[in-house]
């Protein structure tokens, strides 16, 4: 009998290939069940979607209830309770001075955020960061700097996009050492404004508050504070792409709350819908109020099922104290990985994280990326029933994205698996 992977490759293009060849028949909590009868601990979480676990019973019940009322009515045509209630809840949770617009995916939200910034400021320029990821639609890939393959053969892309270096303290692009630098990652903007684009021509700076695909890079708080100050000085809008960092991943509902730096616009997706496609643009009222009817839209954004799932997701996070568990388990995970780093200092160059957005960077010697070892850890972990993903500009970072419901014993299992593999590889 053919596997799901074999069947898929017969009817779908190569672009449908995924990180594994697994065929999955069920899911529950932090686990996946495969077509060959295996139970896998899922530390990918659907790429940071299943923050409350797979197939949460409360979300399932909420969707079933909503199905009895409506499936689709069109937010461009009528208003309905789940849409309004979710927007109200997000406004409440982001300080009460915001408004919300719903769409379906992170890329859509980022496209909309770019449009909003350009419309409001009447400026053409966008500054993004090298090694960033913001999506694969044409405008989103225009501001994505993590992989040339995402852009290959799609040029020309969105014009007036300019690039800055992200604050990576482990691999400082300016050759500085953590704690002894002069924040050249902020000083570079004066060079950009002098030599590439005048600040009065920049609509927005878009940044991941923790860089995701670029390697789970956690910046110093001063970096984000500095971006906020630069934007305030020149009338530039600050956009936080919180597609991956949002909905509790860093230990607060949004990472801007973790760092204490509020953007003008943030985008939210992935975990927002509890597994159902849903995204949001959340921005200050005075910005949103300048975006008139017809300037942006979409048929399925904020559909009744997704909004009802989103509402229940936020309730679960609050009522089951998942932010607290995220902070507690995140600290425990980092502690265990730091101990592992001491045991394997020649292989593990750096461990870092914010909440349960945790990473381990693999090297062959101090700071030389080891993509081969990283790939082996991913594949051998899968053989041991642990699902992991990799990332990083040099493909040498293992990222751990467990659901926010994760337990100590599950973290212990993951760390033990990685430890065993490193020993097998003689590292």
C-alpha cells in the first residue's frame, strides 16, 4: 500500500514536499499519530500554530457550536458576533487603544500591514532585516531576507525595500561582543538614511521581535527600544511581525509585552485561530481610522468558525494559565539545554530563547555553522518519535516549538534524545 507521501507526490507538485515524509492520521495535545501506528512528541506544533495543543477539545466544541449557527456569511456584507467579540477581546488585550482587521494568514496580515503603512504615511519605503521571514506572497517575500530560494525567478518584487542587519549578539554582523558593543545595529540606520533612503521617505520599519526562521534570534531589549526611538524621531511606523511570536509563544500574549516596546502596527496569525486559519492586523486607532472602506479587503478573513476558534483559544490561554506555564517551562528548557551545551561544548555553540521559542545552534568549531549535524539531529530525532524543525540563515539551528501545555517530562525526553544523538555522532 502506498504511503500518504507517495500518493501526494503523484498528484501534487514538488513544492508540496515537506520537512518530513510522515503521514498523520490523528493528533491530541502534544502528540501526533502516524499512518504506521507511531505516537510522536510534536515539538514543531504545526510551526507554532498549535500553542494550546493539537485538537483542543474546547476549540473543537466551540467550532461545532458555531457550525449550528453559520459557516460563512461574509464580513464584507454583514456583522456577526464572533467577529465583533474577537476584535473586542484583542483590543482589550492590546491596551484598549487599538483596532483590528482580520484576514486568513500571516502573509496576508503582513501584506495588509505594508499597505496600511504606505496608505497612512504616503511614503514609499519599507526597511526590513536580513535573515527575516514575513511570508511568500509577492509583497511579503519582497521584505523577506532569509533565503534566496523564496525570491528566485519572482523578481522584480516590491520596490523601495531596504535592508538592515538584525541584532544577533552571537553572530554580530558588526564584529562586536555582547555587553561590550556600541549598538551598531541601531547606528546603522543613520547610514541607511544618509546613503540609501531619506527617513522622510520611509513608511515603516518591519521587524520580528524575535527573529524566527533566521535562527530564533532573541535581541537585547535595547535594540527594540532603539527602533521605537528611531521611528518616533522620523515619523516612521514601527511594525512588529508577531505571526510566530504571538499568542503566548514568548510568555506574554505578544512579544512586544515581553520586551515592553509597543509597535504602531502588529500582525498576528498562526496560533491565533487555535489551528483554524486566521490572522489579524492590530494597530493604533489613529492609524486604523485613516484606512477607509475599500482600501483593503478579503472574502474569508475573520470567518465565523475561525473567529469563534480564536475567542476560545484566548479564553483557554487565560483560564488555564498557559502564559505562566510557558514562562516556567521555557526557563526549564533553557536550563536543560544550557547543561547540554556544557556537556557538548564542541557541538553546541549557543542556546537561546524567549518563553517556549527555544533554539540550539550547532557548530563545528567556535561559531562555524554545522548544517550537517543539524540535519542529522532532526532526522534521528524523528526515528526516536520526536518531531523537530530547523532554521537559521546557515541551516544550523534546531528550533524547539512545543505547545504551551508542555510538561517537564516531555522536555526531558526531547533533551535526552538530542543528547543521545550527539553522543552517537561523537560530538
